[in-house]
C-alpha cells in the first residue's frame, strides 16, 4: 500500500486532481473540512465495491484487497489527520523517533504549497535522513 500511496499522491493528488488536494497545502479552505477530504469518498467507494463482490464470491481475494485498503485508510486517518495535523489533539509531545520522523517528513512535504517540486509523498515509510535529524539533535 505504501508504494501505491506514493504513486497516487505524487501523480494523481499532485497531478490531475490537484484542485481537490490544493487546499490541503495552501490552507485556502474555510471551516473544518477541506476539498482534500473528498479523497475519503474517492477511496471508500471502490473499497466498498471490492468488499461487496469479494464477499458474495466466497471471500475471495477482492475482499482481502478491500480489507487492506480499509485498514490503510484507518491508519491514514489516525496518523495523518489526528497525529500529524492535530485535528484532534493527541500525542502532541511525543518523543518517539519514528513518530517525530513522520512529522518532519510531512512538514517537508508541506513546505511546497504548489503541486510541483514536492517530496516525501509516502505516508508510513520515512526516509532515513529524518531519523538522523532526530538522533543528531539529541547528541548536541
């Protein structure tokens, strides 16, 4: 899923569906919801369809693909929306190196407000340099 997330984020969300993702970067939305939140529906609909057809066909591989997408979506909600963007204040003062590296990589991604020149398009896999930043800071 992480590879698919990287591809979808880089080439679809920062590509032809930038109009939906843009307000997530430039904070041009008004209120609590962003156009970017429509991606929940965009990913939920095929997941529900796959789950349905996988179920009526004896819980075949379509069902398990849908379960994987749904679990990844839940992880995305908790890590991205709740932990990183603090839509619900949780784990604000963590010192966990992995969680801090995720925050740093995401902050690096958001320093670009346009759709070009982006970096760190993944979600749960964090480049090693962000861990090094945390450990080097603690050595000083």
